[in-house]
């Protein structure tokens, strides 16, 4: 195993973040911008981002929250609904929107406006295929009859496979994959399909949610799975296969809404994202594969240039703060108050 004290890599991008809006941006934007050059900003606001004009205005609010002297490029997305007009896709692309996000209705945080039947969106998907706008997917079925641990695998069979047959030129990212079925499916797909993998799904299995009592800060969707799935994700992320790349799915919620009888889904990982990925890759003896996963595969799939600046991680124990202010509330990061082995050099 490589035991060098420092690791320097091309500055990575985060291909899946939730920055939220309003006062939250003062916390989330500096955290993500400290680590990443660009980020795919998810559109699940209340109300969701469904027009080019809303995406442009949201982008302005994000940039207004960027501290002076920091460079960061938010890459904007629209939220797919049953009635997102196909005409909006061209306007969105011209406004710089790079992708549209599919949330099955009811699948996750702020997904009430999501898609109830994929067939209702076909004319819009055709427009996306034509315009070169990517489709990003929260890949879980919402059928209450299906066990929560099986919802990703069933989504692939029931929704994703038929969708890919009908739109063979549409570029699709299966977001935050959590199962060996998803990793195998993406690895076997000949073209136009990729997947993001979070740091927490590389580091933890579902035991983490229940160690010594219920731990709401480890609850996210899709929920952590068995160890065999975590291992399959680590194998995919460290394989060098360009279809797998970094997407933290950093998803902050006020701590009181996570430590709650019906706690919100989402792990806040932005403050130590690269540190957590480095830990996972090091544990797999694959630190030399981190740069391609974090900095090359994402822009290559999106058809964007790779970054040219660099960041350095140092092997240095430090304690991650337990909480951060988050508008009027506080947000507790994953591993807050604990010691991390890697530290991003400022
Ligand atoms: N991942 C999560 O558990 N939550 C995300 C939504 C999502 O990405 O599904 C959120 O917005 O809070
Ligand atoms: Zn999701
Ligand atoms: Zn997400």
C-alpha cells in the first residue's frame, strides 16, 4: 500500500450535490467550493427547479454565496415532472443547464412533484436526447410492496432497462448506486450509461445505521446496504472503469429534522468529502485510482474539459467539527466530532 504523506491530484468535481437555497447557501457553497471545481446541483428545491429561468436564477444565488477569491462553477439541472414541456429543454440547454433529474414521485426528499409514470415524460426525453442533455436518475421504485433494500435492483429491471431500449442515444447517469446489481448493470452496459458513487456507500454497510442505537446521520436514500454490496461498490469505484465517478450526494438537513421520529434522509458529507473518499480508496489499497474516479471520469462522460488546477490531501489526523450553522438551524456532518486520517490542504 502507498504510504506517502501527501497525495496531489487534479482538482475533482462533485457530480451530485444538494446545495439547498436561501440562508443554507452560506454554509453549503463554501464547503463544496473548497473541495471541488464544479458540481452538479440537484434541483429538488421546494418548489423544484423546472424552468430554464429558475435554473439561471438559482445559479445566481449560488454564485452570490461564493466567498470572494474562491472559484467554483455550479452546473445546473432541471427537475423532471410529468409535464415538463419538451420546448423547455432547448431553452434550458441554451441557458447552460446540462442535465435533467428524474425522481420517481415519492422516492426521496422533496420528490412529491416527481414522475408518476415514465411514459408521461417521453416527449421531453426525446428532446433531451436530441439536444444532448443528460438524464440523471434516482433509481428506486416507490412501490410500498417492494422491500426497501430491493428498490434499486427492481428499478433497473422495471424502469431503467426499458427506458434505455427506447432512448438508445440518451446519456444517463444512475445516481448514488448502492447495490452489486447496479454496479454490474452499469459495468455491462455498452454505452451512454454511467453511475455516481458516494463516499458513505463506499465506507459503510447498513450496520452503521444501528450501531449502539439508531443513528440518523447515517440514514440516506437509497439506504445503506449489506456488506457484499459495499464491497461491489468499492470494486467498481477502484476498477478504473470510466463509467464510475464521484458524486457525494451531500444532502444537508437541519439536525433536529434528522434526529426526529420521521427523520429526513440525507448525509452531509461536503465538509470532508475528499477525505472520506481517500479513506475508502486507501482501505482498498487503491489510492492511485482516486484521481481518475474523482477528476477524470465525470468530465469525460459529461463531455466537459478536465480541470487543470490541483489539490493536495495530507495524511494528518484532525477532528471534523460536530456541527455547522445552517440558516437558523445547525447541520451535523457525517463523522462530525470524529478523527479523520486525511486532510485537504487549504
Ligand atoms: N440522498 C438523500 O437521502 N437525500 C437527498 C435526495 C436524494 O438524493 O435522493 C436530499 O435531497 O436530501
Ligand atoms: Zn436521490
Ligand atoms: Zn441526492
